[in-house]
């Protein structure tokens, strides 16, 4: 069971969190094109290695966290609060 | 041959093989316990395993083999023994050389018919040369229709114990543990590492698969037993160590999450311990490796460790006349044990001198041994000591890739690849005297404590080299590599010759290592044979992946005690008392109806009904930026929602797909109450938080989920005002409290209730949210005070009918995973002129494209037919043009009505289309407006 | 079927040939597929030696006369999802496109043993998808009706009939997740997954395809918008046609060609128990409980669940998977509590937003994809091979896969399989 170092709650089991995934920048809805918008919707980096992604600590502080994780090993390098940037 | 008795009659009479007391024996001779073996009465001493008790009674044949039904005896005399899988009562596949005898146990051999001695399926031995590896892939191909029959026959030959449909209850459990140091293996190294770690201040869990600590010291000489006694005493005295015997580490997972199956807990069939270990010390010792030669599966062919266990732990003489092939000091010690046990040692073949066995002869049991010097020696026991396998599973699961060392003839851990929080100790690393092993493990234990955060200086771990050992895998005369799976050496070479020439392909093609021992006895021999057949080295060939679980675990232990949460409202006891039929809706249990949903509908349409709607999701929103939030998440406009007003909204996801709907009321200047669908409550809450935290952290909105803080009741029907009016201080008059308004006040004496005037049912109705602990009280008051009005409780089914009559869709029933806003028919709600809202671009393009399906009302021409939901709508060419999403008999209209998603071309009101019913009939339905009852909405506005 | 023609250098498998080999033990079987040197150019290079890649090569060589075809695998054939799935076959999908496609696959599977002269042991023992609540029962009805209109044998049956098919199921009404009904699909069943891989490999080899194991693609050469070759750990290959059939590793390969794909890699775990005597004839699936169960001819129960909750390339597996699966199996069949889990493993799934595959051409000319299979790839092996072979040979995808193009994600025309796909085995 992977551990995520929650900036508010400390290291916690991954089952306490909901995986959200990579969140790319949201295009301006007024001017966006279908190509651009659907890239935002569907195309996410899928590297075998370090990735930046979002997790939600649903069974803890209920904060959204920006997490750096290696998808090859599941090693978590950092986790900070998405809104405040608070790190542990 | 097969149908002959497996031992000679006459000589078959049970001979006691029990020896006099042995210094290290684990049996208690003061009393005996009865059990049965294939229906015969037997007795064991406490401490006996099933196999040791049977072996003591002279039993030599324990089972029949997987494919060829060859008779098999003991090989390892421990947990792994492939010859000793038994049915015990209704428990299949019991490890008979590990499981202790309990009083009254009914033990039988598995999968033999009609009996262990006369197993008819042993005819497979005759056909053996045709049943070679790959047999199934090459035959039964044609004629095709016969394959199912062949398959039925194959299934008859399944080699295993049986389960029963009603095995009775057993209690299983889970436990969480957080040891600083977890030591896997309770031999001398494990005990020493545990002691050192505990003395360094670490909390230690010491896990041993066998029934006692001690590992190989248990069957050692006087010095070993003395060392064992000393270590055990120290462990017992060390309060920082928790010892778990008859327990096994089943796997090491991410971040040192470790599974342990604990089997020695009274009253618990098996317990799964989930441990988050600071440092994991892997100290499993070594597993003795069988030798592959013709006849190596005959009863009477055993490993040296099996002999030493039988003699020293269980005081069982393993045979009468023995030949020993030994390549190491442990094998030599077995010779001494045999002599002490009164076994005639006919020959010792020193494999270091290149002497060895090439064939074993016998039928149903060993009779003679043929050596590589051409001797033929009569014997009923052949002991091999040809090398060791390092059980590296836990290290592999930690990321290690053990390296093969030819001079030691075994794989060893590669410390460079191991994560910081895993260490190896003892013989898995190298060989030495007990003192040196203990010294090494002591350093490992101190380092483990340090790495777990217990301080102290870095520890230098002394090196522990493996001693040289000849590479001995096979005599080259055939024989079995995998006794669990009946895979022969020839099967391996055949597979390689056919092109299955990597170890993983050989494994899959021959099933070698796929049986219950999972390769612990077989893998290295198989790898050696593959290497020999391919001309590669063992190191190049590599091993198959060592996967969890290290030892089998019951499903019961993995499942633990079931904890499936159930939610119900405070009024559920009332519903239960009043005959409600329960409906499982996600985690919630709710009343589906109270006996007659149609009557409940009529009561709402003509009088007044009340329904428990507590599961509706409720979010309390506060802050000056709530309107911004609502504007962003809903497709409609929210900035002008006045105080005391309620508005309906629909949420779409960024792909424009409808995700939720509900009403939100403005309770105060900066205070709102949002409702969601019952099933969407958790999702919407996270959705709201997601937008606030990741996209608009500057917005001032505070969200509190209050779904279960309130009990929610909808009071619906033309007389709802009259009923509620009797209980509340809120002015319910049409002028004071109009449609789509919200008020706060007391109901039935309960303060701080929220009252919404909304109309999901299409009737005059009030949805009241009362502090949950008063929910039952308010409900009972409504029932009592409305008795003269004929107030009727109604359930989810009546509500579904009422809303269908009114044409309200249900998200995820009338919509699906691709239903975008305009398909759902909320055109009037979607405000494309807003600057932004979630899903805006997709909805804009959906409308521009104008190709989408529509959600419409439908009415069968024959109003007595209710087409089942999911009935398909056909176009003129018979293709699918849509489906009925909701369908009911309307008690109000006296005819069937429905909702349907249908292609744009057929969606115009008045169009007649064909619907295929599940029974194959086609009916005609007419497209109507979605609203079937009171399309003007007058009833809800009175 | 023309498979006979291809087996020139091969020995045909039959009961008689087996007896002959048994009587004359010295006469070995020939290699099922041969080893070759890596040639410097091929007419087509297929990346991924799983069932999709090998089936494509087989049909390409057999039906389209393209003989200079190479299949590359970075490990051994069938080392990815093809050897790690739970080998369940069915065609009871939700969308007409899906049903037609998988129905063709099941029909190809039905004759695959004879076609390949290799017994893949397709056991059509029936497939039950349990419904524990109204909405899943509604979905079962929906699938049934769509299936029937496509000529696929499906029906919704009630608890009594379910109990007859699977006596070990607890069909009583007072369980936490009562069984309200099930989608029953008699043609569904299980197959020996490795045999499918090996049978296609042997068949492809017989038609001249080169199978290169331990051959890892390290780059894809693209020049002026079209593919010209691939780089491997064993040297470069020039080729005008490349197929990416690498499932969980699909984006890593497509990235080499500069083609982005809406694919995320998630582990999918499975487990087997120790064997017991046969008691379970049908495949049992519960979407609500996220579990599927079947019993092999060896007596083992094979368990699977939905994909792991987060994207990863780690195949180490998790303890919580085994806890969850055991709990849910016992919820369905309480009598199994003494059965023992023997082994767990994981494979990698290439998940798409609409739970449907991506098949056909890409913006890079000559670079084709057969990816996005999620948890369904194995079921689709034969039909995908057939369709991709046609695509590679003609440059145009045939009608049966026209709904599955990569461009649907920019056009916004997703396939609606997601509704039925929470756990779709």
C-alpha cells in the first residue's frame, strides 16, 4: 500500500485518497476550439516515470493535493496543497 | 503397475516407526489424540503433524500425483511437502506435513478413486508417454463439437480437495500493526536480528512459519539445541518483541506494507495482519532443493532435511535401510541422525566426490537405488542433500533481482537493488557457523532499528559469503522436476525444443512451478534444465517472477470480518414497522413502497402523502462568492437568486454530459443550501471542492456536507399545505410562501428546519429538512396530525411514477454516460450566453451540430402495455434508434407512459415508432411531450 | 480456412501425431516458431508480441499475402496482457458497434483451434453478470435487448435460474447485495490465453512471419509525416508500415512517433486460488462488487476486479486488491471461505475515456495503432488481428472498426461503452 505524505495529515495510506490524475490548464471557454478543448479533456501525459498529478484526501483533510509520483515505482516525491502550496 | 497395491500385502501391516524420546522432539508423549485417515482410526501425540503421525504409524504412501496418479510419499516433511496435501473434513488442500493433528480430525487422501491404494486413474501412467507436455494443445482439436465432451472428462481429473456448499461458519479477523522492525523468519538469524533491534529500542514483530522458533537449530545436535534454548530464552525475555509462530509473511507491498497470515490464534481460523513496517528484515533461511533423476518421486525418496525433521522433531524412523547422497555437511548430519535412529545406512554417496544416484527403482515405493558407479543397492529410503534454494520472494517484491552464484549453486540477494527499508539476514545471504550467523543478524537488527528511526550510529554489517557448493540439479536420467504438477525433466527439454525457450514460456507451457508450492522447490531445477537445453548459463536464463502470496492465505482471512456500511435515515425504524419493502440504493436502504405504490400515487394526487427523502445530498454553502460557484457549476444562471428563493439547476461535466441536478435555496445573504441527487452526493461535494481548491482558491466559499445532519421529508399533494400548516409556525399561504421559495422555521416544535416549496411530484409540495435527531419525531407527528386527511406514506416507487407523470428525468437512468445537456431536454435551462460554466464549449458545439438524440415522452398506442425499461426503439430499417429509459403504468392517467432517448429524426411529437419488447413482440408508441400530467404546472403552483 | 497451406515446415498436431510421437520418443516436435536474424527491412513491423500483434501478423500473411512481416516484443511473446488476463470471452456489450465487433471475435474464437491447428481450449460454459440493484438490472436489460437485435444470445434471468446454474451463489434476499437477476450469455466462457498467443505465433511463423523476442523498440523514424523505420536494441529496421499493439505501453511507443493518444495506463490485478474439485461451471461477474470469477479446468478459481484506482506502470500488485476480491467473492459465495489464494499478479491496461479501443491510422502516415483496449483486449484478439491486417494491407480501416478511430476524440463522437464497463468481464 502506497503512502502519500499529506501536507496536513502526515503520511497516509493511498486508500484514503481519490486519484484525480493530471490536470492540464483549462482553455478559455469563450475562445477555445474543439481540438484544444478535447486535448484538455482527453489527452494526458502517460509517462513511465515522474508525473505531476492531483489527489484528493477524501478520508482526511479533504484537500486537493499536487503530487509528484514516479509511475514506474509508485514512489511519491512530494505532495503539496493545491490551493495554498503548503508542503509538509 | 497401477492397479496393484501400492505396498505388498503382508508387508503392508502397519509397523510402528516411532522412535524413543529424542532430545529436540516437539511431541508430547503423555497423551494421545485420536483422528482418522481414510476412515481408519489412528492416534497421534500432541505436537504431531498429520504426516508425522501417519509416518509413525508406518504409512508410506500419502497421495496420488497430479497427472499420472503415481503414488507419493513424504519429500520435505514440512509445509511445502507436495506429497502431503490432504482433505481434512470439509477443508481441502491441507498441508499435512505442517498441520498439527487435532482430536477427531477426519483426514483423507485427495482425489483418489476408489482408494489411495487402488486408484483407477493411475492408468494415466500407462498413457504417460502420450500425455507429455503440450498434450492438450496438440489434440482434441477436431472434430470441434467434441471438445466440450473432452473438457468434461478433463475436469474429472482435477487434482485437488473438495469444498462443500455448507461448510459451516468460521471466524476470521484482521489486525493492523506498526512495528518498527518486522522480521520474516524465526530461525537463528531472525531471532538474533529481532533481539538486536528490540535492544536498540525498536518495537519488533518476529514472524515464523513453523510452530516453534528455531529454524534448522530445532533438528540440530546438542550444541544447536543449546544455542536454540539460549536464543529462545532471550527472545521470550525481551518485551519489545512480539512473536508470531505458525504465521507467515505473505507479501511485501509498496512502502513496506506487509501482509502476515496468522494461523495460531485460538478461535480464529486465520487472521490477516497488515503491518506498516519501518524496516523489513528478510531471514527465511534456505529451502533444500530436490534432485532430479529417474524415480525421484517414489515414496521413500526424501530430502535430508525431511529425514532430520522426522527423526529429531517427531521421533519417526523414516525407513529401514537407507542410501544417502550428500553434497554438504547438512547431508552428512542426516547420516548420523539415521544411524542414531537405527536405520541401516547401506551407502553414503558423497556428491562432492562426484558420486551420486542416477535412478530409483520400485513400484509404489522405493526398493533399490542405482548409482552412477553402476551399483544397485536395495533400500527403502533414499536421502538427497544436493543443495539449497534461497527463498527470495520478499526481496524480489521489494525490487531486488537476486543474482545467481555458480560457485554456491544458488541465487543470492543483490543488496544494491534493495530499498533502504529492507534488509536480509542469515543464510539467505551466506553460510557460516551459528555464531557467525547470529553476529551478522545482530548487526542487521541494529541497522534495521536505526533505519526505522530508533537512532544510533550506522552499523557495519559483516559480510556473509556463501560457502562453495557443487552445482547439482539433475542426474540426467529424467525424473520429475515438479512433483506438484507432475512435470518431468523431459517435459522441460521438450518445451525448449518446441520453441518455448525462455523460463517464463517453459513455465506457462509445462505448468512447472505453478502448483501449490509455487516454485519454492522447483524453480532452480527448472531454470537449470532450461539453461542446459538452451546452452545458456543459469544466470542468463534467470528465474520466473516470485509473486505474492508467499504462502496461500484463506479467502476468509483476506476478507476479514465484513464491514459493508449501510446508511438509513432516522425514520427507517418506522418504515420497517410499517411494512416498507426495502430498496438498496447505493449505501442507502430506503422504502421502495409500503405495499401498493399505485395507491400511494393516488393518495398524493388526491390528498397528501409523505416520503422520506433523507438520502438527498445536501451541501451548506456560505460566503460571498457562492453565486460565482453556482454560476460556474450549473448550466443556468444564479447571480440573481433572491433571498428566500429556490432554483433548480443541472450540472454538466466538462464534456457536456449531465452529471447531477437538484435545487439550491438562498437562506441568507451569504448562505445557501444546495441539494444533489442521492447517488451523486459524495461526487458533487468533491466536485465542488475540486473547483474551489484547484481552480478558484481565491473565492470565499465554505462548504459543509449536511446530508445526514438533516432528515428530509417531502409532503406532497393538494392537502399538503393543510397538513404542514398544523405543525409549523411558517406562514404557508400562497402569497407568503410561493412556489420555488424557501423558509426557515419550526416544525412540530423542532427549530431550525428548512422548508422548500418545490414540485418534483408535480403537486403542491413542501420538502422539509429537520435536524436529523428529530426526524422520526417530525415524521410521526405528520402521520398523527394528518390522520384525518388520510396522510399516506409513500416510497421511492411511487415517487418514480409521480415524477414520470410529470416528465422529470432521473440522472443516470434517463441519461447515460454520454448524454449531453441538450439531449436531456434542458434547452431552456442552458445559458450559453454566460461567460463561463463547466461544460460550456461542449454544449455550444452540441447545439451547433444539432445532431443529438432527444429525451422525449412516449405513450404506447395500446395503453395497457408497459414496455419494460431498456426496450429498444427501431427505425424503419430495423436498426436501433433509441430506447425506453423510464416506463410505468400511470395510475393518474390509467395508461402506460414513458420517457425515451431517441434519434433526432424520430423525436418530433406525434411521431409513431416501433418498440421491440423483450419477448420479441413489436408495439407502436407515439412520441409525446415529456410531461404527461399537468403540463401547465398549475397543480404545484396553487 | 487455408491454414493447412501454411504448415509446410510444421508438424500437424492431432491425436494420431501425438500417438506417433509417443511411440517413437526420439522424434521430437519441431519448433512451434523459429528464430531469425533481424533483417534490415520489412514490409511491416508490428510492435508487441501479444495476441493482437501476432493475430494481425497471422492474418496479414495468410489473407493479404504480406510475408515480410516482423513482430517485435521487448520480452517474450505473450508477456504482457495476453498472458496476464483472466481469459474470459464474451460479446454481450452495450453498444451495437461493440456487440458486432466482439461477436465476430467470439465466432473466430469458436473455430480458432481448428483454424490454427492448436487447441486453445475455448470453453463456452456461459457467462453471468449479476445485478444487485435496480440500475444494474436495467443495464442488463439494455445490454440484452441490444445483444438480441445483433443476434447475440443474451437474456436476463432471475435468482432461481441463477441458483440452478451456480448452486454456490447466495441468492437469498437478505444479503447486503441481494442478487436481483443476471445477464446470462451462454456463448461466453474462458479460453487458455497462452495457447491463443502460441497458436497465432505458430500460425504466423508458418506463413513466413518473423517473430523477434527480446527485441525492444527504442525509436520510430518519421520523415515528412510518414514512418520510415524503427530503431531497436538489436539495430534499425526500415519499414513503411508500423503497428503499435503494445497495450499498457502504447503511449510510450506512440510518443516516439509524435502521436498523442487519449490513453492512460492502469494496472489490472488478478489472482488464483489453490485448485479444488470442479463446482463452478459458468463465469460469474458482479459489477457492483467489482469481481469476476471462473474455475479453470485445473480446478483453480481465477479472480479479477476493476483496474487499480490510480495510473501506474508498476505490476507489483497490492494486498488491498486481494482483501477486496476475497471479501466480494465471499459476499457472493460464502462457502468458499476456506479456499486459499495462491498467487496474484498484475497487467497493464491502456484505458481510454470511452472504454473503447483506438484502431486505425494516425496523423503519421504508415503508423497505425491498435491500442486503448483497457480491460477488453484479449477478448478482441482475433477480430482485431483480422481488422488490423486489412487496415495495414489496404491503408483503410474496414467498416467493423470504423467507430473506433483516433479522430473520434477530436470530433467528440465517443463510443458509449462506458455505461456497461465499470467492471465488464
